[in-house]
C-alpha cells in the first residue's frame, strides 16, 4: 500500500509539472510572459526538465522576468543533466562563451554536452561542434567535418558552406573541387551569402 501511494504521488507530481509547463507555453503564446515564467518555474522546481529549459529561456531573453545569464545557465544545466538536448546545447554554449578563463574543465564538460546534443539531432550543436573542431588550437578536421556534414544534411546552409571549404582546401577529406562546388551551390541556393561569394 505504501509503494502504491508513493507511485501515485510520483505520477501526480509529474502530471502537475507537465500541466504547469503546458500552461506556461500557452501563456507565452498568448503574450502573458510573467504568467508563463511563473508556471515554468513551479514545474522546474519540481524537477521537470522541459520546464527547467523554459525557465532558462526566460532568464536568457528576459521574458517574464529580468534577464540573467547566470540563472539561465543554472536552469539549462539542470535540464542538461536530465538529457534535454537543446538545454545541453545552450548550457555548452554558455560554458564556452561566458566563462573562458576557467577553460579546461568547462571546455571538456561543454564538449560532452555538445556531442550529446549533436547525437540527439540538434542541428545547432552539430554546426557548432563542426566549427569548434575545425578551429581549435589542435584542429580535429575529420571530426569537425563529420559534424558539419550532419548539420548540412539537416538543412543548415552555413554548415553546407563550411563543408564546401573543407573539400576546396582538403580539410579532413581529400581535396575535391567538384565536390566543393556542389556544396557551395547547395548552400548558395539556400541563400547563404558566403557561398554565393565563394561561387563568384
């Protein structure tokens, strides 16, 4: 009986968190950012990762509450620890962009989160990792190209452009100007100005 009661409490807790998060999403769509933030926060404090991510967005963009990147990072880290892919991406970006002085540990943690997000199909993480590996102090060109190709296949025109550069210059792949041209054309057709310039 105690076990059944505990299970019911867990289900009730999860259901309330889901309902609060949905109410927050609907409130945000209706233009009631403060109400949305309150709903997200209540669900986030119950440990619901989708709501933690939404609270992070509220703090990052100052919607329904004051803008505070430190608090945004805190909520992103909570959701990222629960395997929320977009939170993993945003928290990793925060670690890499806002705290570079504490580099090594943060960079390693950020790369782990970025790779998890990339493997979960987050195009932004794939593109970011591709460029990160290409431009690092010790470039890992093959690994960078792998992520750029993933992002390009998911429709990211800038990554498609970078893949063209890789083929043009032989970065992580054997130089192939015809293949470079093909990637530039696809990126340019999607409206990428860098690819259009490169084609000229």
